[in-house]
C-alpha cells in the first residue's frame, strides 16, 4: 500500500466496453483486495498477516518474504533424492541454464547465495551444457577424431546436455557463471575459480560462434549502410534479443571486437516501431522485453562510437519515453509489456530496467554525472549510481517507484514464498527473478534517499542510498542489480577486472 496515496482512488473510466476492457476490469478487481489499509484492519486479520510474516508486528509495514523466497528458489539446486521439481517443469527441460540463472540471481539479490557445494554443482552442470558447433559435411569418423578438439566454429551453451548452442541459454549460463566468478574469494574460493576458469577457456570459442550467427543486410533508405542482426542459433530467428545476449556476454568477457560490433547499432535502431518502443525486428509490434534488449545493447555500444546520448544513435527518444511510461498501469502500479495488455510482474524489470537505462543515459550528458556501464577498460572505478537531485524523496526514475514497489510487495509475493505474474497466477522461478530484479532497480538506480541497511548476517550497519517504499524495514532492501546485465553491480565489476 502506498503510504502517501493510501488506497488507489483513480480507476479507468471506459467509454466503450470491449473484451480488452473486461479483462482489465477483472485484473483490477483481483488486485483490489490487496490494496487495503492495514492499520484499519481488525486485529485478528493483522495477527494472520503477522503469522504469515507478511507484515512487521510493530510497524505493520509489508515485508519482503526473504526466507520463504530463498527456500522456494533454491529448489532446483537440491539433489533429486532430496527434493525433486514437480512434473510440470518438464517443459523447461531445455532451459536448465535459465533456471540456474533465475535461481542464483534471486538468491544473490536476497543476500542468500547457496553453499559452496551447490555453487560447484552449478558450474559442473553449466559446463555439461556446453556444445561445440560441428562442421557440416564431415564424416562420423572425422567428427569422432576431433571430439576432444575445440571446433573452428566455436561453440556455446545449449539448454541441456547435448543440445545445440543458443544465444539465450548462452547468456543465462554466462551470467550465472559471472555471479559465481564474481563472489568473494575467501567464501567461495573453489567454485569461484572453477567458474572463472570455465569462462576463460570458452571465451574465444564463444566469439567464433557469435561471428557465425551474423545476418547482414543493407538498410533500405538508399544510404548503403550495412545493418547486422544476429540469429538466436544456426538457422534460427533474427531478432534483437540475440544482439543483446551477444553484447552482454562479449562485453563482460572482453571479446566485443570491431567485427562483432559492425552493423549492430544500425540493426537495433531499425527495430524501433511507430509506437516508440522496439520490436523483435523491423516492423513488429513494440514489446517491453525487446525494448529492454535494444536499450541495453545500445548502452553498451554507444561509448565505443563516442556517443553520449540515445539521440545520437538515431532513435526517437521522446516517442520511446512516451511509450515506456505508458506501460505503468495507473491502478495496479505494475507494468504491462505491450499496448492494451494486462499487468505482469516480470515487466517490473523488463520495463523498469529499460526506463532506468533511459534515465541513466540522460545523466551521461547532464550536470548530475554519469553512470558507467563498466564495459570500457579505461575506467575501472567502482561501479555505482550517481545520485541526481532529490525530488520530494520519491526517487528519480521516470515512473512511480512507490506504486511499482507496492505492486510487487502486495500483489506479486506468494505468501508461501516465490513471486508471480499477478494474484491469480502461480509462483515460478522466472517471475521470482524478474520481480526481485525490478524491485532492486526501483530501490537503487538514481536514488536519493539515505537509509540504514543492515545485513542479516552482520551486526554492523552501513549507509546506502535507496528509494524504498517501507524505508524502515531493513529486510526489504535487496542487493543492487546492474540494470544492463541484471547481475549485481559488484559481480559486473569483478568480471571487468578479471577480463582486462
């Protein structure tokens, strides 16, 4: 509940009822019971919420269910004999790196990374998902003779053992390995070294494989400029997700070479739609996830060209901002991903992160300083967010940070642990990760409030700058995720230093 605004008073008034407006009304109705005034509840109802650990017994503020979320997202890391995932997860059998990334990043944001033994198991599992790209037209004997030799075409991480390499699962695998490789050496020495060694051994082969995914075209404006998109896998679709995945991985591992970057920016710019957001490719509908991918990749590429503003890239920033801010629903407070769609907790990060990157970009050319994405080796100062001038302590991002945090805390949290799309949906690892990631962005990026944050595992407190809804509840403060890579900022810094 927003302590300033109280229960939402503004509800959309429709001039005409359509299937879309009916669904919207139903969604608002399912969220409405969560937007209650807790102090005005009967004491018996308050006691129930306290028993579920949803509110603080004294302040009556809503809490992040830290321990319950940790217990839920740790499930995939246990041995099958200890704890097996239900059969419904069979459809995600080709998404093993994603499940490990969602789980590991969620735990990292909650300051609850798993044991050293589990971390080592993650590295071994991801290494088993590596797949070399076989040369075509080779006999089985020739392939057998070369099975222990790195292939000329390189390789990547597939969704499971023996599966073909894919940009999305490669991104997930590398980000999970970066989290482990970027941990404190004294606490996770063995798993850290295993992860770092694996990344070092595979970085050149990743670059070779990335280069085989290029899809070059001429921009149709008659200028003859080359645009280069990337395929998600060999013979797969060309879309801006692949460009982002390759940019993110290559920049962290220091393999973002000139041949790899050639034509990337032009392709991304061509994906902006008449609405202002970005689609998967030119001519498709604007989508929150693709818009995040486009802006993140542009953020990585810009400094190489000496650009300081998205305007300089050739995109329409005003239309982009207009489209992005309209993704926040006035009643629910969360984001949707497309025009006339319903609120969904995962867009807490996809849209919230995209807006954060856009706002950070404004800081690059303003008097407030700059936010360094950390991919440029000539500047290894600690990664941090420069604070802009306070704005009534409401945060400085171009969306209502209090309303978004209210949606996550009240509507997206499952009382049994884990986070979800909306109250009528079931919890899952994907929505747990991106609700927490967006909550972290909303708390930390371009923040201006000074609060005390206490680590549960340490007695001393440290000062942090955050914009948080229930600012007196230390347990609600998450780790600060990097809005471009979506791993903690200190993990990004560690990787940049390791791959200079």
